[in-house]
C-alpha cells in the first residue's frame, strides 16, 4: 500500500530519523511509539501526504485512501452532528440520486431498444456499488458510531459548533470511522475519550477491515489493538512484531543480545591487540601478526546505543491518618434541577487507592470536588477522618500557579532537594534542558498541568484527590507517576481514562452512574469481570460501603425476627426449634444462597488460576498483581463461606 525507501526527515537542524525502509501492507495494525519529540506525529503526517521527506522516497498504491486524525486543532461548524457525519456519504447519496434518475429513464424507454439496454446495464453497476457501500443503512451506521463514541440521541441534532474541542475531535473520529479509508492514521485518538468509549473503539478497530497506524500513550489500548510496533529511537526506526507488551520484552532481549555480542567482540579485539603488541617485532611471528592485523581490520565494530534514562522518583511519605479517611452518609448533589448524585453512602479507609469510573458527565469530577470540599453538598453528611490532610489536583490545576515564576525556581521554594534531582523530575514530565528555566506563564495549559502534578509529588498530603492526572503525559511520565503512587503509603482517589494505569494502581473501583456510586473491590479488570459475568452482589457492596453505624442499622432492619415455636416442636425436646418466615423472605434467602454458592465457585476458580500463573514467572509486576488478587479473593472467599454457612443454618431452622 505505502512504501518508504531510504526515508529521512529533519526538523530544523535536528535529525528525526534516517534510512527508513518500511512497507505497509493492507492488513497491518501498527502502533507508532517513541519519546516526545522523536518524530511520531511527523511520520504520520508523511504517510498521510501532509508532510514531505527530506531524504528518500515514498510510493503509494493507486487505490490507497488515507484518513488522518490529528491530535487536535479540528473545528467543525454549520451542520448538526448527524448531518456532519452523513456528509462522508455524499458520493453514496449521489449514487442514490442516479439510481432514481435511471429508474425514471427506464420507465420512459422502449424495453426492446438499445438505449434501454445501456441504461439498464448502468443501473445494475451503480446499484451493485450502492449495495456494497451499504447505502440502504447509512443512517443506521451513523447512529451506531455516534452512540459508540458517547453521543446521546439528544446530541445528534445539535450544531457541531456547540461542542468543545474534545467532542469536536470525537465527531472527526466518527467521520473517519464511517468513511472507512483503507489506511487509517490516528494520532492519539484516545486523548478525548473516557474508558467506556475507549473500550468501544478497541472493539471497532479489532474488526476494522483495513490497515491502520496509530499513536497512543495508552499501553492497554496498544496491547489490544496493534500487532506490530514501530519505534522511533536514536534517529532510527525499529520494527517489532506483536503488541506493546511483547515489544517491551523483545526490546530488552535485543539489547541484552547486543550487549553480549559487544562484550564478546571487545574480548576478541583485546586478545588480537595484545598478541599484535607482544609479537610485532619478532620475525618468527611476523606471519601470525599480519594475519591478526587483517582480522582486526575486518571486524565491524558493534556500537552500543546510548541508554535510555530510567527515572525512579519517590516522594516523601506523609504522616499517617486515622483508619477511616472519608465517609459519605446519604450525600446528594444537584445543580438546579439536574440531580448528579442521590443518597450516596460509602467510606474510604487508609491506604486505599480508589478509581472513579463512569461515562463522561456521570459525576466523577463532581464527586472528587465534593471530597476535596471545593463544592458543597446539597444534602447528606461528609466526614473527614482523624489527621486527614487533603491535596486536590484538578483538571485545570495550572490556574493556581504563579505565572511569573520559573519552574526550577518555583520547585526550589517548595523543597530542599538537590537541583539535579529536581531536573530529573521535570525531565520525566517532559521538561528537559533549558525548558526548566521557562516561566510558568509561557507554558500551554497541558504543560502547566504536567508541571503542577510534578510539583504536587514533592509534598503530598495523606489524602490525594487526582482528577485525570494522566492527561498530557506520555508513557514514560505515566510510569514515573504510577511507580510513585504505588509506593505512596497515604490514601488516593483518582479519575483516569488510562486502563493500564487503573489496573496497576486501583485497589477499589467506584462506578458513578445514574446518580449512584457502586463499589467494586479490586482493579478495573476485576470490575469488568464482575460486570460482565453478573457476579457483583449489591448486598455485599452496600455492606462494604456503608458506615459502621448505617451498616448496623441496615442489619437490624433486615434481620429475621423469630416467632413462637410450633406446638409440635414444643412437645418434642429433641426437635430443632423452627421459626416461621414469610415465604417471600424465604425465597429471597434461597436465591441469595444460590448466588453465594456460584460466587464461591468463581472465587475458588480465580484462586486456582492465580496459583497456576504464579507457577511460571512472567514479571515482578505480574507476580505482585497476582499475589494481591489471590489475597483479595481468599479474603472474599472466607466471607462468602461464612455467609453460606449462616444462610444454610437459617434456612434449616425455618419452615
């Protein structure tokens, strides 16, 4: 489809890459990776035809239709969302008009004439193409894609200019997906998508019939959508087969192999040089010396590329808080007639890392603002625990910064750490070399948010509230943040649309939907498993999330009250005392017992699976994840078995 030969590109005086030979085939699923500034977006623009090469050649097949989605900058106006999406089918609507015209002509012509035969032949050709393009279901296609990308039906007839930049990019993405170019080029398509929409896009791309090349800083998204990784690094382009996880392993293996070859070569060179030096002036060894000199000259020296700097940052640990950090009791929040949260109750304990998930607009940011006390409750009660200190990172946190201060000077004021460590921290958040001396006021909104996050890490409180901290971060910066938060011994509540980040960090997931907050133990993978398998139990969630006082009240209100014993049992001392129970209540208990039995079986299966996976080492992180998951499942299994025993005994004692 597209072939690059000896391709190279400069950006000013800086060489981005050179000697690139790359053939993209019709079914390729490619992830383009590399550090910021290495030329990923530039290479994508070259493939789309928007940029030219400085060296080499690019050739495209005649039938190639490339569809390019930039990171931002697109603005649509003048049509409704639905009409804008339908506009990609203008050629199909032209076919429909031609079919109508041809139908009228056929009705007017003599069926036995030559012109009728020509019109009929044209009609069949156009109709065949119209059916191939699914012309009878265009509106249905548009509705499916818009729904998948998070547009409600009430949004379809709104004007495109009414939407923010992020939603405008979603409209542009919808148009590309509907147009189905045979070469899809996406530059960070997940930037403006929530988790649910990303999950939908993953499925759509997995079923996409043509090739695509995409850039993303979402590791999980790359893992499930691409089958080849193309990395721009050290002014070269390197190819890896497999997804992102496999690329990381293979890259490490390649480097280990290169280092081993380099060491072997150095040993051989040193042996040759030592022999030559020792016997150079001995006539009896002249032939052997000349042989080794020639061998030395023929050796093609292996060069080790400069190592990528790995930054490990640990922020100071805060003073401990009380066991219960935050408690909501019957909290509601509304904005005028719009009810966002209704009668929400939960508690958060010390050391927990709680992820808030849900579609955009469900109330995640509202909930985190209530926890930060930057907004008041409409009703209910919110209690902070003993010695709790709150630190809130908002999506627009940059507004709180001193715009006249230089970044490095500003960090110097808030910490006593060495400047080299501060520069490393800034470098991990994409501020390198002379960038650290820039005034905060000249930074873009995304850059200021990155800086505000780095600044927070220097002096965290014991209760961190982070609203989309992974926005504007590349994979390297996300890893630094993730590593720091995993080692943090305080409590954290965060909103993120990065699946990998949530999976690695969260110990609990709160789903915000329809005004309610539902608690799921574990990470995002556990949350999805419970949702998809119907194993989540509302009673267990309520019991875990209610305050102790409310839980006790709930338990009291739902306990079964014993009635007078049967006369038969009174006359039979050996008989087990039986209680009368409402048939509806007994049925509920039986149903609950069946569910608990099913949940026990699933927990046992997960534990067995974890034990099996732990038998073969994959990585330290995976071993840690499996160990934590197995411990959680064993604790849950213990509770389930206790509940099963209690229900069984209670059912035995009832009529």
